[in-house]
C-alpha cells in the first residue's frame, strides 16, 4: 500500500487526539510536550509521554516509553501489527526503536519543523548520522579487539537463539 492509498479513519483521528491529550497533560505535569499511543486492531495496547526531565532519563521519550509499556503488556519484544500515533514526528532514536519493534505504521501530528521552532531540533543528530564515525562531533573510535568478536561468534553458532 502506498502512502496515497492510506485512508485516514475517524478512529485514526481519535487516537491522534489521544496522543495530543497525553502531550498536553504531560506539559502540565512538568514533562515534555510529546505523547504516543500504540494500537492493535482498534485496541489501545499502551500509551507513553515524554518523561526525560521527570525521570532524568534521556531515552524516556513518549514513543520509547509507550514501546516499553506495550512490550511488557504483550510479553513480547515485537509489536508487529501495531500502529503508533505520536503527537510529533519521531526523533531518530524513537524512529529507530519503532523500526526495531516492528510496528506496521506511524501517524504523527507535529513535524520536525514544528519541533525545531520550540527548540526540540533533531537536525544535528540527522546530520551526524550521515557522517562517517570518525567525522562525527562525538568521537567514535573503532577499537580493534579480538575479544569483542567472540560473543558474535557464539551467537552465530547458537542453535537455540531467538532471532530478532
């Protein structure tokens, strides 16, 4: 299905309203202005809001918090078949986490440009990700080590592993 073929339903609008409400309530509690709702087959699996400053956890974005809650509830590391409704276009970390979780699609309200206007810019990170590790502002140095490959070799040889 192409982007043009996706029909926005009243249910989609309702779940986006829920994400927006979570973001607004979170601002009132002292958190960041972001909310997320994870849905499967019309049922809310989990919600999340940004708690970075509330929990002193830089990874506690709305989508990541919602993923954690949904995976705990589902007792699974995958969220295949789920749709995410986020009050804002996911940042690089959240987008990566949503890919890793295997969600089916993402609806978002505010855009990266909207976030930039209130000083939540991810442009620097997107730019850094496009650079080679040795060219990044955060030094990323490949330290060759015979020991680090051992776990990879063990994983490759493991017959009872759970692939993800």
